[in-house]
C-alpha cells in the first residue's frame, strides 16, 4: 500500500493539538458489555431493511427513523447515499494512520490459528509493507477532524443533536479483514464506502455477550447472526448500542465509514457531576451532627447518621439506604487514614486460626485499622479501612468496640471466616496466649 503524505499540510494547520489524556484509541467503538437495550423488541410490522434515496438517506423521514429505530432496533438502508464516492482515498487514510496524533490500529487475522495481531498507531510504511494479501484491516478514528470532505458527511446527520456525534471512524480492509464479532456501546451508522462488506448482526436480545479472553480485542465468544447482508457502496447499516455484529471485507479492497455517536455512561456522568459539584462546595460546608445523643454502639452507622448524610448530600437523598451505607462505611473508614495495615507475610490458614482460638488467643486490632459497622437486612457489614466485610452483627459490633478481642464463647464458623479475612488483610493481629 502506498502511503500519501496528504495530511502533513492539514497537520500544519492544526498546530497545538494534543491527544487528550485518557483517550483510548478504540478499534471499533468501545466494546464493554452492556445490557441489551430492553426496548429493542422485535415488531413484525417494522422492516429491518429499507431503500433510501438522495432525498431520504434513511429510507424514511428522520422523525420516523427516530421514533421506530433510533436506540431501538437495527436498520439496513440500501442505497442510503446513491452513487456514493468515498471522500478519501485508501492511501490518504494510510498516510493519516502514520501521523503522530491520529488514532489508528492495524489488525491482522491469522485465520488458520485464529490469532489476532493488533498494532497501535502511529503506523509506518514498514507496517503496511508487511501486511499479508488478505485478512487485515486498518482503522482510523476521528477522520472528520482531519479531513473536511469526510466531515461533510456529517451534514446528513443533522437531524441528531450535534453533540451526540462523536466521530467518523474509517476502516480500510483487504478481503477477509475485520475486527471480529463484537458489540459497541454506541449508536453507529456503518456506511459502505468502497467495495463490499459482509455484515452479520444478531437482533436476539438474549444473545450472549461474554468476551473471548484469548484476544486483546473485545471479541464475542459466541456469535450467531440472525441477519446477514452484503453491503455495496452507498448502503448503510444502523446499529443501536448492544447489537452483536461482525463485518468482513468481501471480494476486494473495502472501506467502511462508521459514524459513531457519543453516549456517556451513567458512571461517567455520575463521576463528572460529583467532581463538578465538589469543586463548587465551600470547605466549611460539612457533615454535621449537632443533634448527636450518646451512642450505644460506638462503631455503628445508624439511621440517624443516614438522615444527616442525606441532609449533607441532598442529591443523594433518593439513593437506596444500603448503597449509601455501603459507600459511607468504606469512605469514612478510609478517610484521613495516614497508614493502612500491611498484609502478613504468610497468610494464616483456617486450621492455624482454629488452633490459636482453641489455645485462647486474643486478637489485637491493628492501631491503623479504622472500623465501623452497619446492620443489614440480614447480618451486618463491617467496614475496615475502606473495605467491607459481611459479618455477624455481634462480631461486627465487638470488633468496633474492643481494641483487644477476647472470646467468651467459641467463635462460630461465620465469625471465624471474618476473623481469618481480617487477619490475612492485616487488620487483626493474633496474640498467642502467654505461657504461665
Ligand atoms: C464496527 O464494527 O464498528 C466497524 C468495524 C469496521 O469498520 O471494520
Ligand atoms: Co462495531
């Protein structure tokens, strides 16, 4: 493959760009497991395949597409972009893949041994000269940021909020090339640009989503397509998040333009909102307990604590009490800890613990082990220096209450399991009884 230096001049006009920390070059879209969209039910009256036209690239009005397909079910649009000619040449894509700040990957599939080799860019001419005759693909993300002609494709997606659009990723593949069966967390429009690509998808909501653990790519262990199509230039496949799919270049060189949508996870939204709010809260606004009355069980995180917490965190008021307690228990026993106990060099065995207890051993709580506990629906949770241990309530209370633990009656099996875990995490130090 000849590599064009076309992008050098674009680069010059993009001075000052730096890859954002934490931006992960993805092969296809982010492929973490997700719950299949529950709304994606099969409705026999809605076709999975339609024909588009210059006037209707979606084969229907945007309103109809959004109502019936968007985030709900896959749709193949034949002839979505009539007489489509790719706005970028394969050689220019390869040239871009060699740019320092472009996100690119070269994936070669050894079909016989089913091994996948992934080379992360920036790529070099040498990488391309070593590619086999078939079964490889090049993927470059964010091509719309580098190439105005590619960016112009986004005009056709103006019916979506512009901030939902992430990027246009382009793949170039030789016959047999692809990234393997996977699921994406994104809505994606896969526009066939050059040559043909065979697509298999599964619209079965119960399709398994577990990953192969022998491949660096997050490929599906099992994939049974419910639909298969051969896409020609101008055909476009829309996939909502969570639909297993596999696209393989067929017959000759193949380019696919994948318009991916940005959809932050709830975890990302929550994390960022928490940071945002935290930055705006003055230091003097704190957890307060001016209403405190003498406590009976000193380590307990009780109902009154939860009420005070919800006053301090009004946006957390709707959270489930167990979740809030669990978080607070871990947080408060980790908060302002200068040290954490180290693990013992050699873990104690159950038999050795039994022997120690039979011999009347006491347990010293490590001075740096900070503890709390909370009653649960069954039993309790003991929190020690940021860790949660399910524990019998009486033992949890005793552990928080006493610096040195002695046992009047034989600890139960459940007690011993907690004691062993705490000893092996370094929070409890067994003291052999002194010989008289
Ligand atoms: C995708 O499956 O998301 C796109 C992969 C490709 O273009 O090869
Ligand atoms: Co994909």
